[in-house]
C-alpha cells in the first residue's frame, strides 16, 4: 500500500508537466486584432427584387450592382480603424413606372470611416455624400454595421456557435433608416483557397428595417422583415474577412401617397463580397 501511494504521487507530480509539453497550441482568438495596417480591395455585387401587390396586380422593382471597394484597416487597440472608399460602381435601378436609373462611382463622394471593436461592433465616424438615387444601393450606416461579420472575441473550434445582435438608427433631412438584425454564426470547418487557410462560418438570422425617405418629391415609407442565410470565410493569418455571401428573403409593406393603405411587398436579394487576391 505504501509503494502504491508513492507511485500515485509520482504520477500526480509528472502528469501536469507531460500535459503541458504535449498539448497542442491554442488557436488564435477570432476577433478584430491586427498587428499592422492592411490595404484591401473587395469586389462586391448585389441584386434585389421587390415585388409590390396593388389592386390585384403585381409589379416588380429591381436593382443590380457591382462595385469595387478599397478598405484601409489600421490597428486600434483590440479593434480596427476602417476607411472604405467606393472605387468602382456599375448599378441599375429599374421600375415599371419609369426609365431605369444608372449609377456609377461618381454618385458617392468621399470615404466611409468607422471603427470596429474586437467583436465587430461598429462606431460610425463619417459618411460619404451619396446622391438620392444611390441611397438605394449604398448606405454608409448599413455598410459600417453590416459589411464585416460579428465575431466572438475568443478561440473557437468546429461546432461553436455565437449570436450577434446589431441595432442602429441613421438619417438625413431627406431620409431616416432604422435596422435591427440578429445573426447566428456557426463554425463548420476550414478550407484553403489560393494558399490561404480559411475558417468557414455559416450564418442565419433575421433583419427588420424601416425606411422613411423622399424620392423624387414623393414621401415613401417601407418596412421589412427578412430572413438571412449565408456564409463567411475568415482568414485567420491576416485577421480579415476573405469572402461573404448572403441570400435574403422576406416580406414587408410600402406606403406611398397614391395608395390609400400600405401595400404588401416581397423581397428577394443576394449579396456577395470577395477579397481580391494580393
């Protein structure tokens, strides 16, 4: 019995040392924490169709665009300072009541400046000047709060899940916008693209929005409740987003002066963001 106790005590003494030596390295924390400045270029594309039912008839409004965004990221404690500029934009907004509206990068003047804490919570610092027609394609507040994913601020492994809730209000003299989204992120694996080690995150959730704006001298109010599904590919080595894709479907209402009551709408949209190879 005495010898057995001595052996057991020896195991207790040596076990912590053995575990420390053989333990795998802890994976890096999944957060916004960069060691140096990054100059990134993202390709962004989106398409959306809004179907409106009125007096037994249906009409569709659509918008489609492709853009190139220049994004400067600089360290800011455990977070980043971001500056986003629209370098290229080709967009068309179509509706059955008039001629299509064609937009380019000249519709957006100046840079969008914001900060992200290590979880991705945004603080909007400065918005660019956006033409009234282009507001439907580019909103500084929406981009600042939704372009990059929400992160957990800790190390993760396959199967880990976290929820990111974002709520904000923004506006000018001609438009007011409020939004709340609740997105669930799940770690589903990893992959390698062009030599980059990427973490694969699935996303799913909801977003509620309210827009009040003046369009061509007409007051328009739109509310929507949509469902979002997609994925994010995250570059662990660089601590930046590599790719994001979202599919959006939902319903809502739109109020316009010529209609005696709010009109039901159906929304379908797709968004894709991809980091250009360096």
